C-alpha cells in the first residue's frame, strides 16, 4: 500500500507539473497573439507648425517648415512623414548665402535606409537657380542620388528649358544629371565648341 501511495503522489505531481507547463505555454502563446495584433503603427511624436533647423559644425545645413510632421518609431522600419506639405531650404558650404529649395505636398523619410521621397507638385530650385518640377522625387542619401521616373521640367536661370519625359537621375548636389527621353529649348551659348 505504501508503494501504491508513492506512485499515486508521483502521478499527481507529474500531472500538476504538466498542467502548469501547458497553462504557462498557452499564456505565452496568448500574449504573443495579443502583441502580434497590437497596432504599433502610430506616431510617437507629432509636431504642429514645425520649424526645424539642422546644423553641422555650427553651419546650418537645412531649414524645414511644415504644418504637420509625424514620427513613427515603434515599427520595424521607422519613418517621418509630412502629410500636409513641406518646404526645405538646403545650404551648401560653397554657397552658404544662396540656399537651394524644395517644396512638395507630401514628404516621407525612412530613417534606417536614409531614403527620402517627396510627392505632389514637387519643385526643386538648386543654388545655381535651376528649377526642376515633377510630381515625385526620391533621394537616396547613402548613394547620394536623386531620381524620378516622372516627367521632369527644368528651367535654367537664362530661360532655357528641358523636358525629361521619362525622368532623371542626378547627384544630390546637382553637379551631374541624366535625363531620359529629353527635349527642350537650350541656349546655344551653353553648348561647348568641339575640342573644349
């Protein structure tokens, strides 16, 4: 009878151990399901009437104004978005008194990829006073390129115009650019003579 009682107690202990294990496991699974369905795609920061100044070594690199900026950081790929438009002045060390300008109806910045996108009546004015107009543009900070597949309208300070019907790719300082399927009205004085 003593052996029977010992076996019975061991069976009860084993049964209780299994019950506790399965209860804890199912609780973890329930928590995982709850957390999986939890929405983390909400802004962690909201700035109304934003006026942002970015500096590098004391020099202003960028000034941005926007009616609304939202930062989403509780997701796998954090980003910052300006849904109501944005205006940016960007400064070059070579010409600190002549900033370039960007304006768009929508802008988004992916922090991990260092990738910007702007959409809706995008206008870029370089510090050389060239104006680029398009519907969307993408800036890859890592590759230092600006690109679009939209039609690009370029107006130079002398009135010359160029249309890139299938977009463009450019260095982010606009020192070099390539247009696809282009046409336009170019000032003949700008065309270099052969051998120069």
